[in-house]
C-alpha cells in the first residue's frame, strides 16, 4: 500500500528492559531502523542526561525518538511516520541490538490511519 506524504500516520511505541545501552548502540540501531523502514533522516539530536540519554531523529516523513534510562534498565522507542511501515519489522532489530526477548516488550500502536480520519475523529 502506497501513501502520499502527509496523508497517513503510523505511530508505534516500544518499551523494553535492556541494561548497558550505550549511545553507540542506539546510533547503530537507529541507522539500521531507518534503513529497514525506508525513511529519510534529516536531523539527529543527542541529549545527554547522565546516566541516560535521548536521541531524536527528524525524518522527512516525521520522527523517531529513542530514550534510555539505564538506572532503571528502561528504554523507549517511538516511531512516527507518514510512510506506512510494519512495526513487526522493528521487533527483530530490538532483539538483535539489545538482546531483548520481545515477549518482555510493551508495544503500543497509537495510530495507523489516514490523517483525514484522525482529524475527523478529533472534532467528531
């Protein structure tokens, strides 16, 4: 299914427990994630919050956020894009980079619908 930019929004949140996630780990993961879901990165910002960090990747199609709170072994990934993607393609990457059993991962799908439908539902 092909969507024109700005016509559809898919947003998925992944929360998982992983210890000792480094900034390098996150960057390598994000590089492969961007390639896998076929989006175009426009910017990348790193916010060091010792002992953790946040990374925000601006995309031509929207954004990706990755946050790590190592003191709690808690990690959060938000993938939001106008380009339709299958969240199931992200799961093997999380398992690969962070040695996580996906059964221990919380996955929330906030949106996978047209922008017209989202706007209509907001003011219904």
